[in-house]
């Protein structure tokens, strides 16, 4: 068994029933994300990881990526190891990257909402608005975020990777699209910034490379449309696997047009060599089609803006051993996007930019 799932009316009905049951079991409200869902979700789980991710694109061409993490996602059974990832790219393209690590007692987080502190770094928000502060060496970032699109979770947020439902990965998107303003301080010199922002929150206990071969994930805001898309591809074992698992979210303003990922199909072409021995496509075409209508995303001319070797956290002696069997890399891109929508009484064509990634575990 491999390839796309055959999307039938029966399959969509069964998926909807399973999702409703999961929502009820987990105490979640359909179509509504609550403030507590962006709180500390693994506070009572010793063998789990968690992170809060913020990605800002400023009007002057600079960018900032900030992640508050409890431990590496590659080591869910390991002890808490709080870190704050800060990646800042200036409007001139100069990149600064920091990964300060902290003692366990320097991590303080609330289960009632997003209120996380790791050392001198903190973030606090209530879905509608957030404030954050991070600092390390010669940089300090202070930002105020305001949500402009509806908060969202894919289904019941949790994807299970075994029949016993003990291995899982979970995901909620408090801010699919928002505005941001604040100050970047470099070497004591403040720079006022404003722009757009995305925030999501992930947690789980599954080592992703044991279940997945690779994924594509992306987000965009064009015209009045907010978009999140993904395709996860499982590993192949004993000739089985390679199953493509789609995720899709499309909103116009504050109205979600669809978040049913099942009809989403990805076709890639024009594969080229990328850094460090992996490849990526120059053309990605997503097509979502069902009785309700059709949506198409055409992604072209990707510009590689980030490459991360996922073995960087390993001891130097262990990296060559890992690379004998796998080549885990992360590619991040900025690309052109053409969006076509004919769904739920909405017909539109928009063009703009899209941020997407290819995560490769093998």
C-alpha cells in the first residue's frame, strides 16, 4: 500500500465521525480553540517534548524566528532541556542565530494559557494578542502580536502513530496570520519593525524520524486568504508505507472555508540538487477538490533561505554514524504563490509569497 489515500464520501464521513469522537474524548470544542490550548500541554508527561514557534516577516525585508522549547523533539524520553532558538535575518541578508540553553528550574510555564518563561526570555498571550521578549549576546527582540485570522487546530489536534494511541504528535495554530510590531535591538541600537506573523504550538512523544520519511509544510496570506498546508509521508517498512497524509486550512478573513485535508493532493516536479546531498522541487502544485468546490495552489521559483542539519545537536563522534543510514535535513523556502479558489460561494484568484519547508528525516 502506498501513495495518496483514496478519498471517498465514506472515508470523509468516517474521518468526521472519528474526529467528533476525539474532540469529545479530549474535551475540545468543535470549531473553537480555547486559550488553555496554547498552554503547557505536557506538564504532566515526563517523556514528551513541546515548543511554541513564532515566525515574523517585517516590512523592511528582515525576519525573525523564535522558538521556546522544553527539550529536543528527537529525545522525548530525555530530561527537560529548555532552549530558546533565535534566528534573525537583517534586511541586507545577514543572518544571526542563537540557541541558548537553560537549567530546568529556569523553565516556568502555565497550563491555563500561553505564559512561558525560559531564563530572561518570555512570551505571554491569549490567542487574540501576544507579547514576547528574547535576548542573547548582542541581540534583544521585543514584539507585540495581534491575531488577524481565526485560531485553528487540525481535527482534534493529535495524530497518533500506533494502534494503541500511545505515540503521538499534536499541533494547534493560535495565530495563522497576524500583525506584529516591536523593536530589534542589535549591539544596543534599537530598530523599529512592523509586519506579519505566524504562531503555532507543537507537542508530542513520538520520534518523528521513526514514523515519517519527510514532509512538506507551508503557510501564506494572500489577498484576504490565510492558508496552511502540509503533506506528511510515512516511512516504508517491508514494502509498505509511503502513505501521504495531507493537512489543509483555508480561511477568508475570519471565516474558515475548509480545514478538511483529505482531498488535498500534491504534485512536485523539476527536482534539483540542494545543499548537503538532498533535493527539492522547483514546482509544487497542490489541488484540493471535492463536491463543495476546488482550490489550487501553484508554488514556483523557491528561494532557499535556511538549511539546518538535524544532527547538529549530536556528539561529533555520532554524526558520521547517523549519516551512514540517514541524511536528516531541514530546508526552508520563500517562493511565489498563485492561489485559485472556487469554494463555498467564494471565487477568487490571488498571487503573493509563500513560506514553506521540506523536512527530511532520511
